[in-house]
């Protein structure tokens, strides 16, 4: 190794390539001869690729050629994939698969939110109240934000194998468990009441503060919990320490420290290699996104087989739950319970609408997620209209439908978990605060404009 080849950049490149080699094993004769130290030419290539200024042609294989070799090896083993042909391979089947997951997990999130409202509400725990700063949906919002923080942290463990389950849990379950509209409507109602009873506007201001702070803290706690579990599993369960990678990592850290080079954002391969050396080499099990699976390979068949099973199971369970909800609406004589059953029927429509708004609108602005913003604003307006109707109409079925609409459709259309996740993903802190301020200001203003006159003139 020459002096020019021993710097941090060269060691970093070797470190990344060694990890890349582990992730894409091929036959030894495809990489070149192995030297006396037991390392292939790919692992020992410390100079740049051919054509780099000031260096001879490198013996290592380029990453592009390396991936091409792996794909060619896999293509020779291609077999027929019965789970990705015909209807099962159509765009409609993939869309229907997502719809079934959204419906199933959306109903689950609605039931969980309703259960938490009852447990912490005045009738059981007496923790939350519609007249208190500890508003009724604070526990569901905190729990859902924690869960989505955990899911975002473990994204790379879910996505290569079961991305549809991850979408169902994050968008369906957590998005339906948390609700922006119910929190906003309680703030609107408290501001509209003014000082009766006992300074409601002051409690509303405090509820506004903790309504933002607690979900953000819960989201961060979910991220840290996932990282702690990941560290424990990689350190003590999955793999033994790779001393060679560890030494290379320590040498890289030492040289970079001496050179006083600033930290930069890591590529996926760099991050994998450093985590493998700093921990215990467990990146083959957790912590690395699996590369694209060659079409027709055995892994591709296994992936689509899992997707087919999830498609059938979620479809059957969704149909069963909706049927039970319809039976409950028809047979249960209690007005409150009837609204809960009806909410389960409305829930899938709310979560699917929010999902489609996010898919089609969130990428249209560089830092403002228009889809999530539109979903929250629409749900808040619908909540204000529904509560205004309940102020003037008290017939049995109108009350059932309005409460079910608020609990099911609006509760699933709006979300706090996705909202705080988008705040976390926005690297520019000014834009994150602007997004939060825009969301809260628009929803509160429209809610007061719709609900306030109906309350004051009732």
C-alpha cells in the first residue's frame, strides 16, 4: 500500500467494497485470484478505477460489473413464477392487495382508538375529558406516534420482505389509531366555549402545546427503542464479531480524526459496512436493504408467495370484519355501540382516501406534504360540520351516523403519526416548523369558522 493509498478515502472505499462483497457472494473464479492474505482482488483494490488520474488500472471489479455478474448468475436459475403471472401480476391485483391491507389495519386502528378513548375517558380511568387540556385522543395519538417511530426505524427490516405489511401497519394502523381532526375539533370547541366553564380557551392553548409535543416525543422514543433493540440483536444474537472489518473501521476512524475531515452523509453501502464493523457483522440479517431480486429467481417466487398469502388473508379478514360490523349495526339496540359498529364500516374509506391523497399529492411540493395536509384539513372541516349538526339535531339515526362518521371516516382520514413522521423527515428545521404551523393554523381557523357560528347561535 503506497502512501497515497492509505488515506481515509481509500480505506473507506475498501470498507464499503468488503461489505458489498459480503452482500453479493459469487463464485471465486468470477472475481479473480486470491492472494496470500486470503483477500480477492476486489477486496484489495485500493486505487481508483481505470482512468483515474494518477493511478494505474485497478485490479478490482467495478461495482456495476459486480452487480451485472450477480444478475447473470441468478438469471441462469430462473424458473416459472406462478404467483406473479396473469391476474396476480397485474397492477389491479397489487392495488387490491394494498386496499385490503388498508381496510384491515384501518379497522384495527379505529377499534384500538375507540378502546383507548373508553379506558382513559371519564367512564373508566377519568384521565381525559372533552373539557380538559388532557384531550380525549391524546393517548391514541401518543401510542400511534410511538409505533410509527418504531416502524420507520425498522423500515429496512420490513421493506425487502413484506413492504405491504409495513405499509398496512404504518399507513393503515398507525394512521387510523392517531387522529388530527378529533384533537383539532376539541380545541375548536374549547375556544368556542370561551370562559364557560372555567377558562376553556386557556386549557385549549395548553392542549395545543401538549398535542404537538407528546406525539413528537413519542415518535422519537419509538425510534430510539428500535435502535436499542437492533443494537442488542446484532451485538448478542445474530453474528460473531468480524475482527477484520472492525480493525479496518478503527483504522479509518483514526485516519479521519487525524485529517480532521468533516462528517458527511453516508451512502447505504458505507453505512452498512461501518455498522457491521462497529457492531458485530450482523448486517446480513438486519440493517441492510436487500438488492433488487432477479425476476424469476427462487427469492422472487418466495416474495410473491408471501404477497399472495397476505392478499388472501387480509381480504378474507376484511370481509369478515365488515360483515360483523354490518350485523352489529342491524342487531345492537344501543345507540353508542351502534355508532361504533358503523364506524368500522366507514374506517376503510377514510384510510384509503388518505393513502391516495398522499400517493398523488405528497410529491408535488419540495417540502410541504400536500396530500397529508389536504387529508387533515378535510377531516377537520368534516368534524366541524358534524359537530354543528349534532348541536341542532338529536334524532336516533342522525346521531349514530354523525358519530360514526367522525369516529370512523374522519378519524382515519386525518392522522398525527404521519404528520410527525413527515416533520422528522424534513431535514430543514425551518420548513418543518412552517409545515406544522400551516397545518395547525389552517385547521383551527376553518374549524372555528364552521363550528363557531353554529355554537354561538344554537
